[in-house]
C-alpha cells in the first residue's frame, strides 16, 4: 500500500518538470531564430569581403582616369571627333653650300666659235681684269650656241662667270661632258687644264658685233 502512494507521488512530480523543459526549448528556439536573423542581416549589410580595408596589406589597383572627351594623344590614336592622329614623318633636307673658290684659283678658257675675229681675246681680257686665271684664247668649232661648261664642284664659280658675262642667261650653264668637249686640234690640253670653258657662239649671248 505504501508503494502505491509513492508511485502516484512520483508521477505527480513529473508533470511540472516536463512543462518547464518545453518552455525552455521554446525560448532557445526563439533566441536561435533572433540570432540567425541578426547574423543574416549583418551578412547582407556588412562590407564586401572583396573591398579593400584601410590598414591591411593587400595590394590595391589604381585605374588611370581617361580623358573626358575620350581622345587619345599617342601615335595612331583618335581625336575627340574620331579622326586618327598621324605622326608627321616628313624629313627636311638641307643642302649646305660651300663657299665658292676664290677667282684667283679658278682657271677659265675662252674658245671662239662665233666667227667674230678676236672675240675670245676680248672676253679673256675681261676675265683677267676680274682676277681669274685665264688660259690663252683658243678657237672652237663654229657653233650657233654659247655655252659655259664647268667641271664637277664648280657650279657656283661658273654661275659667277655667267652673271659677269651674260646676266639673265642661266640656261647657258652646262655640266662638262664626260668625254670632254669637241674642240680643234691643239686646244684639248687647255680644255683639260681648265675648270670652266666658255664657248662663244654666234647667238650673241656673250659676244656680238
């Protein structure tokens, strides 16, 4: 009989204990839910893990700001209007002229092919008066055309002679032919020793009656 009472008393003590445990379980579930919501909220509003935080040692990448108009100023780039920029590669060539040889070092031969007697001597005297080294006058094969022939490197000196004897007739300046000038016998040696050879023609450009 006494055992039956103890059993009923024990069974009666289990009721309140189960209710307390259930209440604590509900509280734990609520707390866990609140913590989960807070953690989720922080995860959404928190800083991006890829964002660089000041004070850390991770490298940063700096992107250069482009021009506002989008144009590029390097070779082959585009202007703001879309046209290509090309580099000017034009090369300017300058020719350095050496000072002309002094007239006292320029040897000139006058050969007369004009048919006017004594013409070569007259022009030779003019050149000597100007300080040129003049060869003895010579005869030339009769010709209509006057010419002032010069050797390589003597173009400036020949032009000075032309301006002296026939101003305005630059077309009579001619490069000495590679094979030399055709002249009468006895004149070849003087031609070879001369820097400039003047052939008087009947056109009257230098000598006229």
